[in-house]
C-alpha cells in the first residue's frame, strides 16, 4: 500500500492503510475510495466569497418572492363583460341587448 489519505474530519494527511486518524481519531476512508470535496473548496472560494454569494442568492430569492407576492392576478377586461346591474340608468346596452346576452327571447323594434 503506497500513498496517503486525507482525514475528512481534520484534513491531516495520513499514510494509506490506517483505519483511523492519528490526530483526531476519525475513521479514515479506504485509499481506493474517491474523496468527495466540498463544492466551495473545489471552486477555490474563500469564506468571504461564500458569504457574499450566499447573501446575493438570498437577495435574489427574496426579490423573486416579493415580485410573486405583489403581482396581481389578471382580471377580465371590463369592456368585455355585460353589465351586472339590471335596468340601471346610464347603461350602454339596450334592454333587448341585455336580454339577448342573458339568453332571453329576441325582441324586434320598428323604426
């Protein structure tokens, strides 16, 4: 057995073949096992960079939540809906048109 392994708990380099770390007594991985390196370490991010990226991510999520919660759902266009009041003055539709919209009989008028 040649080579070394890295203790996942404390980062100490230990000769391969040992079962536990000589410094912190944590169980060591087998030498043929791949080591999972944290993403921040593999990208080479410092603690300060991690904090800045975390704060930026939190701000983006907060902004999206604000937009989602403050956006009103679309409503039907008022011009496309028939008037709801029956016989109210100032209505732009005649009584016959309102009756037809509601499914009533058609009335004919003579000029």
